């Protein structure tokens, strides 16, 4: 009886350890299946000022220019995704101010407004922006958004988009963070991920065939 209890205890410990490791190494990094508010989320993304190089399988990424996790994902994963004809639709926002603290610069706001107004045709501008360090970008030839009511309104639309998405995604178990990725699987399921950590990349690649 004592031996039975001993080995039962050992087995329980092993099983629990395996389950914890499985969660830590695999489950926690899996994307979430979006089952609520699908149409509303899709409409918000489709109507946003996204830019892309074109492709077949849509992947939306919400980011801001100086976001380190966004830059890492783009640098490491975009080349692989583009080879598989994934349409990386990037939605850049100028983050809203909080308690009087600005989280964007005038140059950033001007460029974001231009990208939104250019929409799909703005990919060359997006690439040019990302080809230089954040602090070196001067938005050459781009009208300022500050002081221009129409362009300021475009910047605010992007901020409102983020505010609108947060509760919708929360209902699906996704806490909004940058980069936010949303795509559709081959089976037509909408999946999403606040993909701050590199451990999530493999899952995204696999589902998008890259």
C-alpha cells in the first residue's frame, strides 16, 4: 500500500509537471480564436488606413512606429510571410496622450495621417519610414497633421479604432497590445494574437503557411 501511494504520488507529480511544461512551452503562446464580434472587428480593420505590399492571405497588424516588438516581428517575420504571399496589412497609429503626456511626435502624426489617407498605395512611404531610425525621420514632403483639422481628425480615427477594438478583443480573451495581429485560417476561423513575445511567431507562421 505504501509503495502504491508512493508511485501514485510520483505519477501525479510527473503528470502535473508535464502539463505545466506543455502550457508554458506551447498552450500559452497559441493564438486565440475570435468567435465574438467577428463582423464588427473585420469591418473596423478593413475600414482602417492600412497599407500593404499586396498578397493573397490577409494578415492585419496594428502597430506604432517606435514599437520595439512590432519592429522585431516585422524584421524577423515579414520576409518569410511575403514569400508565401501573405498580404501584411499594417495599420499604424499615433498613440493617444495620457494625463497630458504625449506618446507621439508631430512628425509621427503627420506620417500616420498620410498613410491612412494613402491607404493601400502607401506601402512605399511605409517602407521609407522604416528604412531610417525613428529619430532621423523628417516626413519629407508630407503636410503636418497638427494645425490641419482634416489630418488631425484622421489621426484621431486611428486612436478611436484602438479604443473600439480593445473591448471587442477582450471578449475573446485577447488583451490588446502591440503588435496586434489578426488573420483568418484556411478553415475560415478568425484568429488573433497580441504578439509581443517571439514565442508566438511560430504559431502565426504555421497558420499562415510560412
